[in-house]
């Protein structure tokens, strides 16, 4: 282990207690904690632990991505996340690709995997690593197959310690499987929801008439009607409701939702504002800046989106005011999006994780008793705070990425990617929180997915998720679509996934429903579900089973 820190601009490194810090290192049955106590005022820079591990040809490496949208799955040797260092800098800078994910802070060496807070290797020598230190510092888990090493890094950079102050650098377990790790968490709630969201039908083109028409056609079995982006005049101007779209504000539609016996949901990106917003023009000091005094961007959405500076008390009070406003309108369900943005501008003297803990805690503090969904979030900061968490990127109206989108950041919009995330992050469902796999869509209108792909999306969401949302007018479904939905609702309410295993391009899923055990194969390349006969037909005869693992033994 090596710990680095800074005192009066001078950098020091140590492996143990010295004149500046006291190091307590405890390791009991694979559970290791490292706590440092400052003897004098100092700033932490880094802490690393190196572990030797032999890799085998058939190993699969699963790394939990940085935030909700980051591609997360088991990787074969030779498979890696998109490395933005290999993309033209002019493009990545112009569209702020790095800011969506971990590459805003850490360069990705070629041939390595990077996981956050938990990861595992399946194969001849199974290994699981899980962190309990997420409130203090993210655990970065670097897999270097060529060097046959695993490097554990505490994201403690910039954390200031006063003399006498202690800080947990590491608190993690290493085991063959993650049973005990996942079992140690308890979700905030256990309420599955079937409902409607406006986004994937109308996007920002919503108004009072559009929402009322959708509400009138709502499936009577639904429990939630969520209003997504498009009601506000600009991102950041949340209380400035577009009067052309909603002349009387949002209160009337909330009332009508409640009259239908539904929960009313609202979408917010509370830590952002866009270039065209009044907030940006009126309060330039509220916008997060870098060391050069330049605006920080969180991506390339809307007219250009920037994180708000949570170091400014006026910003914190404004966010509180926004939350209270929507609470007063009677909303029951809050979808908070683009939450990763808070980490682009840390609280002074705090880590990125501590910054997110403060920000996400603010949302729960102001909305006790409400149902909260986090999206675009660093997942471990959602533990104990959010009822539901998005565990994949937005779906697309096509299954596979358009060719040019495959050069984008690892958080890009992709149905193919989000279905993989839905499966490989399912170990978190009903443990850390309830998983939101994004919507299913069965309609024909404006769809570029085949009906078989839409069916697979619907069934996988129902099997692995705890939110089953759509933007379709379910009342318009023909008999074929109705049959798919009926089956999905049975899966959603009654099925239990027993296991899943990757077999090259296939994922074998075993589940139990109504006392019967069933097996289905998901073709990750084609986006369809198959029975055994079709899964192992001649065109797939070369498929070799590489590894299997029980769900939850991640």
C-alpha cells in the first residue's frame, strides 16, 4: 500500500505511520479497512493497494460502471469500454464526451478495465471485490490482465484533513462471490411500479392537451403517470413553467392524475442549468468553474448544460426552493436526472463521493416520504437514499447503435447496452435499491426495432426490473401486443430469476414463474430471445459456454 499527501505544497509518500499521519490497517477474513489520522493539517492525494491475480483465457471480468448510464457487463478478454483517448480530441472536447463519465477524472490505460465499488472475475479463480467506503471515497478497481494485477485505488484526491481528523481510505471485502456483500444492504422501499412516462413518445413536445389525452388512455392497471422534460422554459428555470404549454401551471394536470387514482411523477435535473436559462444569465456566480475560471460543462445537451456550484450557499437554497415548490404541487414521485454532474465540481476539501453524498442527501432531506428515482447517478451514493435507480443508459428507438454513435462515450444512448446493464446489474435489485431498466416500447409507430426485439426488451425489463414503464398508448395495442404485455406483467409480478450466465453472444436466463422453471436465451447481438433449439442452431454452433454464475453471486 502507498499513501500520498501534500503539506504546504510538498508531496509525501508513505506505506505506514510517520510523523505526519497515523495509519491503522486491519484485515480480518478478507475484510480490510485502512484509516488515516492526520498529525498535522494536510491534503490527501492518493492511496493504492496492489493485488496479484492470475488471469485465464476463459475469465470474464465484470466491472460496475461509474454512473447509471455507463456500460456495465461481463467482458471477455479483448473486450473493453470505449477509450476516449483513442478518439479525436477536437471531437471529445467540443461535445464534452469525457464529462459524462469516469474519463473526466481518470485516464483509461489501454488493455485495462476500471470498476467502481464492486467488481468480479468469473472463471477458474473466481474473485469478488466490494466496497463499504462509498460515503467517503469511491473504490476504483483496476484490472490489468497483462500484468496479472488488480490495483485498488481510493478516490481521496483533494480531501483535506485537519490535525487530529481521521478518514477511511479503504473499507472493502474480497471473496470468491459477493453473497454476503449484497445481502448486507437494505433497499429504501420494496414497491414495484407499472406506469407511464411521457418522454419516449412526446419527448419535449408536451403540453396540457397532450398529457390529458395520454392520461385519458391510461391502462387502468398502471400506478404512475410521470411528466418528463418539456414543461419548463429552460433547464435550470424549473419554477418557470412554460405558459404557452401550461397556461395554468402544472397543478391542474397533477389534480387530474390524482383523480385517476395514479401517483403524479415529475422529471428534474436539479444540479444543472443550460446556457439559454435565466439562471445562467442572472446568476453567473452560481455556475461551476474550473481552475481557470472557465465554465464547466456536464455534456452537450440542450443549449449546453453546466453544473451548479454547490459550494455557493445561494445555489443550495435555490435547489431546496425548487424541491419545495414541486412538493407543494402535490407530486408523489420524483425522477432526478444527470446527477453525475455534481462530481464535476467537488465541495471544497471533500472527495467526489462526499460531494455526491451531500447532494443526493439534500434531495431526500427535502422530500421525506416521497418516491425518488435517481438517473445518471453514481450508484453507491444512492444506497439508502433513492427508492429506484436507473441502471442503464436511455434506450433508443433502434436496437443497436447507429455506426457513428459507437465512437461516442460509454454513457451513450443505446438499447443494446441498456439491456446488458439491466442483466448484469441485477444483483443490486431489491438489495441496494429497486432497479429501473428504462422503458419498454411495443408500438409500431416511429420504431426501428423489430417486434422480436421489442418483445425481448419488454420481457427482460419485466424479469430484471422493479419499474415497468412505457411511453406507449397501451389502449391502442392489437391482440399480439396485448399478449406480450400480459405475459410481461405476469413476469413482473410473479417471476423470480434463478440464474443467468454469459455464453459468448448468448445469455442463458433461468427463471421460475407460477411454480414452473423456464430457460430462455438472450442473443445480445440480435436483441432477441430464443429457446434452446434456436439458440444453438447451426449459425451459433461455435458458441462455447465460457462461464456461469448464480444471480446474486456477483
